[in-house]
C-alpha cells in the first residue's frame, strides 16, 4: 500500500535530478536516508545516471547508526560504492574546506526526531556554513517531524548555554521539519546559504509518524519508536543527572531510575500529581551498558495515554521535581571538566531549571517556558512549509 507521504528524497529523484547533472554531489545521510520502499539514498544516487555522488558525510552515530552516543569515529570508505565517507563526529563536527573541494553541491537527507538536543540538525547547519564558505549550493530533502509539527514546548536557549545539543534558540520540542529549521537557521542567523528545500508531498503538520504510512528506520541506537520520541523532549534531561535514562535497556528514555529509588513509592507519588495523558508504572531494571551499567535500579516507566495531547516537557519536569524533593541528597547533576556548564544546563539551555528544581520552583520555570514557546511560535510561522 502506498504511503500517505511522499518524501523529499522521492520528490527530488522524480522531478529534480536534472538540476544536478554534471555536478559533483556530497550527501550528508545515514541509514535513515531511504525511500518509502527502504531503498537507500546512497544506492539510489550512486546508480542514477544524472547524479555523480562523490562524497558522503556521516553525522553522529555513523552511516549505519551503530556508534554509541558521543562515540567518535574516523573517516572511511563506503564498502558498496567506494565513495569516501567523511566523519562529522570525529576530529571535527564541521565539514572542512578540504572535504568540500571534492563537491559542487551538498545534499542533506536525515531523519530528525523533533527535539532540540538531537545533533543532526546542527550537522545540517554546519554543512550550510561550509557551503557558504566554499561557494556551494545546498539541498535539504525534507522528512516528517515524527512527533508532529504543531505542538511546541520549552524555553529558548540562552546564548551562554549553546552547544552541539542546542546550537540555536529553539524549544525542547520545536515542531518543525529539518527543511523548515534550515530556512529558519539560514535567515534568522544570517548564514546566507544558497539553500533549496525539497518539500514532501502529503505531509500535514498534525501527523505523528504512524500517520505517514512510511516505514520507520531508527536514526540512532536508542531511538526505539514513537513513544520514546514523544517522551524525549522531557526525558533527555535525565542525561545530565546521575539517574539512568534507560540506556542499555529495551526502553531507553521511557524509564527513569537509580539504585536509591523506591519504585512503588515513586510510582504512587507521580500518579498522585495527576499528570495529564501519562501514567507511571513501577519497574526494576539493570542497564547492560552506559550509566548505571550492571546496577539494579528501581524507578518508573512512563506510559503515554494520549499521544496527541501529551506534553512531554511539562510532565517530566514535574516528575524530576518530585524526584529532587524525594531524594535531595542522592540526586546529582553531572559535571565534566571539558564543559563550561553542567551537562544538565546545556540540555536545558539555561541554569534556571536546575536552580528551580533545587528550590521547588518548577511551576515558575514552566511558566517561563510557556512564554518562550509563544515567542517562538510567532518567529517560526514564516518558515513553516506545511500549513
């Protein structure tokens, strides 16, 4: 059965390849760069008579999305095509002039997951900058925002807290496609890229990923499905704490726990909050890797009861505030010597949330988020492609 949505990749291959005849192409992609029949963009480009694929760029997690979070990797050669692969998560996150000299045009085709922490959209921005620097044109082959293009949640990153998990001031849940974000980055932050967004056909901003009829390809090792992605704008904040976010289990970012937590007690306390469209269930788990590896943890799994109405950030900040209240001595915000700020603050885009959690001010912070989201809703309106 045909998918309800035709991807930017498919629109480009059907209607636009003549524009690049005789041009040397660099493609930023991974295994998610595939059409609705799961044929990879790399293979489609390599075998197309009008397309000359010269370079591949690999984002975090690599072309096969098998590298762990934060794991650096080097340049390589694509085994099937013999095309050189330049790592954008190794010695550099930015394409160098030496990489760019082999191409005339750059193309971006990656599946995003709709949260500002996800690094693929910043690899896209860095490729845009490299195109400006070296006089190249760039195409973005658009794909769905799997958690929808309407709901917004979160604060805008403060300038002192920018990082590769938050390079531009967008909310935790930004409600935009990669193509829309590219237009926003390019104009608002004066990148000045010669940019072309190839729109999808059939995608509507109210869709969640299952509504598209497209097959799902995980864009990173812990992106397990829709509920994980819907929770992620909130639960990714756990990465900045000593709590386990469930990496090394079958339910990453759907569960939260630690050896010092009483799961039943936390379950009952969270459910007593009366959070809308989500329920907590006590669990115990032992991560096989990552944080708390080999340690028996107790905690909760968050079960979404209404995917369309669920608010991940507001819900999880209230959960985290409760954990801070219940375990004030045990909850720790992680600091790393190579980072200017605690990791939690970089994810939050501010130190206001960490301070609010310490002082019982979560509700005030959520009011601050609401104002920022309303501000961003006005800003993003001119860049939306699927009204």
